[in-house]
C-alpha cells in the first residue's frame, strides 16, 4: 500500500472511532462537574446558604425552581438537537410533578455559560429543589434518560 492509502485508512478509522464515541456519550447523564463546598466543621452550626450559579441563573431569567427538581437547558438559536431536547424536557415536565423546565440561550448568558462550564449545546443540567447541580448531559437525551436522572434527585 502506498502512503496515501494508509493515510486514508487511518482517517476512516479515526472518524469511525470518533463517531462511535459520540454515539455512546451523547445525551448520557454523568456526575456533576461542580465543586461542592466543604461541610461546616461544627455539625451543630446550621448549614449556611451557599449561592448556586444554577439557582441564580434560573432566578435571573425570571423563573422559579421546581418543587422537586429543575431541568436547566442551555441551547442556541440554530441548534437542531436543542429543539428536540426542548420537546423531550417539556414532555417530562408534563409527566412528573414538581419538575420545572428552564431554557437558557447560551449566547445571551455567556457569563453563566462560562461559570457552569457549558462547552456545547444542548446541555441539560438537573438541579435539585435547592438549586444544586445533581447531574448533567451534553447532547440530546431521550425521555428515559431524563426520567432515570430525575430518579436520582
């Protein structure tokens, strides 16, 4: 085989490996990337309110946290998977009581996007009732993936 043929074979193998990796990881909920504050040294001291960037952003866009959980979706204007994610999250909020869906335009909230470490859209962050991040998914999750992530809350 010539050098050019080896390059083509290597490119096809790498592209296939990347595609399979994206297929396996897109829409999967993983653990939280947020660094949680350390617990108070004295257990008798009541836990102080630590502001959560997710809860602050939900309040800033004019929404309230859900009683049980909040699905915080970062999207952009020309993102086709964002529309599918919006539909899935809306369906889940109609099924599960106490869950709110808040969609945030990542382009208009750049500071929050940087603070929360959003690298691509759609990104869905599951917040608990206090506004703390529980888990997150990049890509378009399925309804079953969202429901199983909410089961952890």
